[in-house]
């Protein structure tokens, strides 16, 4: 709902959609706002107009993404965008001062509305986030953002905001000239009125488009038009380095700004309109919007009926102070949780504390937190060599060595020292949570809480439940994941859980292809060309061959030969070529460069080497993952394909522009996947390619993974 009221010659256009948690600019909202803005010209004695939200923490979250998703024709896209452009032009052309008052999120169309106003006032509220994140949905600003933002804050800063799609907080917005003033949230109305009266009564004149002068070389480049080409060139290089050209939206936005920065508004908006329309109808945009809705669904994941069961977590303990344990402790402390970090010797504790300090130091360096805040949060981690204080902890996460006997021993010890309601969680990546729970008196309090490494960067957490895990334990784990800013996937306890089970079948097959081709670098290149962030062999080096091999053997014991490691893996392990941590693995790693280790090539049996076509390499790796994911659905490891896609995107970096592993399978066709797997089964005389019953059933029924319904 959008309403207008007048108070003492100041007009207030107020946004408050009663049916939604946030305000969005859908077709109905744009129509209503257009009428209000049109009527403003008929109101006499109006001295200024304020655009503001009645929803706490939100100005306007952007356009209606469902409406963007529904666009399939160029002309439809042009028409929809034209409505918003004309509206914001009308706001910009009003003869009285216009003020956007931002006390929360102002993204996409919300930011563009603010840009159309002459003044922008924000609060010190931590919820203030201002930006144009459209490229994350495969599109670009379409309501005048590419025209107005560069003219308000300059080329360099505007390109950073638009091409990266990352919003800024209020302080950064003030620093770069995106807002004119910051005021306290407490008493904001009075502070805002004071600011408006100063503008009106003192007849303050503000030039709409006069970006703040940058200092140094950037300032020189900004001021002299012949040098703008260097800014655009560097921006393009930055985009290509990040996206490898697989995401067209940032490049199209850059191209548009490079054209419309030098022309008048009508032509500039025409260029923007056409570029937006071209992007909106692409498959990549549809896929990225699908991923957006997946992410929104799983970020808010709750146990049905479990809202009142979740316990409040204030004190936690972490067992095992290695790099992983230190990372977990740092994350918990960063969210205001008091942490007891335990290990068996001072050296191990020191390692964990160093890991936590390093992460906090990086955050300070990047200005995400202050040094004082980092020191305060670090002070919430207390190291210990014994179980003192564990009786008062709300939840324990063990991150000790990946060995069942050791983990069971730890759980037995914990069972004797923690309180009766303390949740016992394991960070195991593959071992049976059920078996660990068997040694405690109350297995209902045991759950898997599997972080991915590095903990502070990887957004996914697998929450592993056993047949005995209580609803209250699961609900509390989900609540903790949300508090930590993680995206949770609930997984039934089974060997390898979800992500590692799917990923390790891909790693095992990559090893077989390596023995056939003798070229790990080329295999990595084929799979990064598909869109994965890195190939299987570089991934092995990053994780550590010993870590991956240990999980692979656990999976081999459970599922058989499709997880059987090839000989080259054992040879590397024998020669302690474990990857980055030892300096060499499949690659040689040093500060300046990375190259394939020729010793590894020498370990291969060259007499059997032959070429394998790139499409075959890609299909063998990706289709085997699809097959394993189908098995996970068949066995009830997860209950819907969405969980698989969330897990693979946020746990392995499966390319979001493809929509997710199973969404991609639906797009290329289940029949294609099944037929190719059968062909590989015949060609290689191996049942590892045999399509599972779930996959064959989908083909027979001419169905898809997502056909039973879902988020999009």
C-alpha cells in the first residue's frame, strides 16, 4: 500500500505493503505511485515531498522479482521498464525538493527511486543497505540507475556498485556521496524535519549531478573525459577476472554506462531499457532468479511446527582447536556467542586461536568491523585444556580428527560433563552420526552440524539428523545456522551425507579420466569451462588429498566401487604430495604461480594414455553427479531436489548461472542423461554408470526432478 499525507506543507509518500514483509515495486505499486506523483503537481503550497517507508528496517527492497521472472518477450520487458523510468523521471522533474528517507534496505528499484530524488537522507541504523544488486539476478538496473548513479557519485564508485551488485552501508554511502546526510534512528522524524526545514527556509540550492571529487589518480581519470576509457578498461578486466565472461549482465551494464554516460536522459534511458530487455529474457537470468528463490527459501528454513521448540543459544563449546575448530569458534564469537575452545595441549589451542585472530584481522583490514570490535569478540573465546565450564554450555560442536573411535570417546566424555539439555553436535564430514549417538544416554540431543571449509566464507551448513534426533534439537540447529548467517540443508544420516557423497563420485571419476588422458590440467580446464570455480585436481590440492581420500574410502566401504580411488591418488599420498599445505600435489604451489607437477605426470602409466573428447569429460563428471543426487532422493537422504541444488551451489560452487545440478538436469533433459549414462556403461563396461531406478523412472514418466512443484 502506498499512501500520501500532508503535514504543515510537507508531503509524505509512504510505502507499507500489509501483505508482505518488505515493500517492492511491482506493477500495481508503480501504477499507484505514478498516480500520486501526478497529483503532487496539483497541491498548492507544498514545499517538499518525502518518500519513506512505514516498515521497520526496509525502505524498498527492489522490483517484484516474480514479474521479472515472468518476462519472456523483448517488448514486454521494454514496456515494464518504461513504466518505472517514466515514473522516476516525473519524480526527478518535480519543481519542489524531493527527499528519500532511508532507514533500512534500499535495493534495486528502491535505490533507483532514491536516486531520482534531489536529496537522500539515511540513518545510522545497521540495517541500512543501499545498492543495485540486479546483476546477481542476471539483469541490470532498469529504472534509470545506470544513468543517475554515475552522475551522482562518479564513474568509478558507481561501476563498483553496479558491476559487483554489492550494497553499501550508510557510512560508506555518505562517504561516496550516495546519501547527503546521516541522522540517528532515535528521533529520526525530528532530525529529518529539521533537515527539510533548513533546505526549504534557507532555500538551499543543490546541484543534482555533481559527483564528489575523487583524490589521486582516480580523480584525474574522472575529471578528464579522454581518460575515461582507462576506467572502463580496468572495470572490464575486473569483471572478466571474476566471471570469466559467463555472466552477461555485468558486461552489458558496463557497456550501457559507457554509452549513456555521454548522452542526454531520453537516449540514456532508451539504451538502458534495451539492455535490460535483452538480459531479462535470457536463460541465465531465469536460472539466477531460480537460485535467488532457492536461497531465500533455505535461508528461512524452519522445522514445520518447530518454531516454539528452538532453544536460545548463548554459550557454546568447541572441541578440537585446529584450523577448523578455530574457524568455528571465530564464527560463533562474531555472532555474540560465548565460546569455550578445548583441546588436549597448548600448541593445539594456540593454533585454533591464531586461526580465529587471523579471520578477525582480515575483517578489520577490509573495514567490516573495527579493531575494538574484533578484540571484544575475540575476548569471547576462552581456551581450556579440560571440561571446566561445560556444564553450563547450551551446545557443543566437536571438530576433532575424523576417526570414529576418537569421536565416540569424545561423546562419551561429553555425556558425563554437560547438562541434561545440552545439544551435542558433530562437525564430521562423512562418519555416521547415529553411531556416535549410540554411546550417549540421550541420543535425541545429538545432531550433525557440518560446516564447509573455510568456515567463515562457505555459506552452507549440513544439519544431519538421525532417527533419534528430536524435533527440538533440529529446530535449535536450524535457528543457530540462521543466526550464523549460514544456509542450512537438513540431511538424513547416511555415509557422506549429501554434498560429499555427490562431490566424491565426481572426484573418483576425475581420477579415472586422468589415468586415461594423463592431463590433469586439461580436465580442470574442461570443468571450469563448464562453470565450476575450480577443477577436481586443483580442488583436491586446496582441500588436501589426504582429507578427500579418507572420505572417499568411507564412501567406498558404504557404496562400493564407484568411489574406488585410482592408483595415482595412493601414489601421491605415499609421496606426501597432499596439495597446497605441502607445497605440491597435482600442482606445484608457490606465491607467484601454479603449475602441474611433472613428477605426478611421471607417476602415470603413459602406455594406456589416449584422448577423451571434452564433451565426454564433462558429461562423465556431471552426469555421474546427477545420478548420485537422484540416488540421494531415492533413499530419502534429502526430501526434495531443491535441497540438492542448494547444497551443490553453496557447498561446492556448482555454477549458479546453470540454476543448480538437478535444475540443469531438467533443462538438458532426463532422457539425455539416462541415455548417455547407459552408453557410458556399455562403452566402459562398468556399472558405475548404471542409471539409478529413480532416474529411469523419471525418464519413463517423461517427468523431471522439479515437476512435482517447488519454489519456481
